[in-house]
């Protein structure tokens, strides 16, 4: 059975857009996994949610989420309020920049994905963009919304396809306190500054908690119909050619000159 795509959308580079699919490049399926069992009966154990104060099992209907403001004090967060924070996915990975691979700190590399064209219709455009990346010999930086969070993703050619690796945000890395007593190394000025990229969903979550703690609520927005962002390769090329033609108006001076020359020839005859 073929694996299912984790994400489907479009890849955009300048005027060229093609449909693509993302597949996880890593798996834990082959790892050895254990289950907790009753050593007397050999039966598998199941966990239950228990109220830490009363010790009683909590029904599924009474389960909820809360943010701990202080020890034992929680701000309840409703599912509708989380829905209101969901980032609107454009289903488009638009390439913003190209950087040398060595300029990306390896600590920021997170999850790898295989990127392939989604259908035969976009294969030509996909190959066009893949080969353009090969010629640049650099890593492309873009943004993508996965699981309601916006991620910075690094793209580079891999075989016939592309490898996309999501990057961690600076707040997800620990400080280098362990190296406090070691002389500082020279850091290249060309290193990509990922601190300039903000996790919008995480920032929205913190704002939600702050509003809830102040007794305010957030309403869920109205649903919007999704628009297709897929642009045909030929349409993109025609659009590009159309712009060039519009930008180069006919030179009138040459026509007048040629007309004068024809008039002189008639008089001479």
C-alpha cells in the first residue's frame, strides 16, 4: 500500500507554480516498541485520566485544556478559541530566498520531507524549478503551514525530486550555557538569522492565554472558501511574454525615417 501524502498544495517560484505533495522522509515504524502489561495476567494495561485532587476517573466529556498561570491555577481554553487561532493555509510554498547550505545552523534542522509533483500536469514545471535550484547550488527558503503552524522550510534538489526540511524557531533551542567556560568561536556574518522568523501560532496562543486571564474571549472566524493557487506553466510563460511585449512599444522614429527615404527615392526617379 502506497503511503499517503502528508500535505498537498503548490510550489511557487516567480511566475511558475506547480502542484506538489509532501511525504515524510523519516519513520519510526521499524523501531521496536513495547506496551505496558499486567505481569500476572499478561494483559495489556490501559491508562485513564484521573483528577489529581479527588483521584476519580474523569469522563471524556469533562476533559479540557488549560494553561497553568501559577502552581495549581489554570486558565481554561476552549476548542472554539483554538479554532479561531488557526492560521489560514494558502496551500502554497512560495520560495522567498536562496542561501548557501552552509549558512543554515544544523541545530535548526527539524523534520525532512520528500517533495514530488502531484500529478503529471505539473511535472514539467516541477522539473523546471528543481533544475533551477541545481544551477544555483543553493538552498531555497520558503514558508508552509503544517498542522495549523507556519514553518520555515528549506528546499534542495534530491535525486529526481526535492527534499524539504522544516526549521526550528530560535525559542525551540536551548541556550549555549554548557559552553560558558570555553573560548568563543568566530561566527560567520553570513549565517541565516532565523530569529527574524516568528512563530505566528505560538505568539497567538500566548496572546489568547493573556486575554483569557483578563476575562476576555476570542470568537471563531467565519469559514472561507479555499481558492486554487495552481497556475499552469504555459499560462505563466504567456503572462511573462505578455509583460515583455507590453513593455517594448514600437519605435515610431524608424518608421518616419523609412518613409522619408521612400519619398526621396521617388523624387530622384
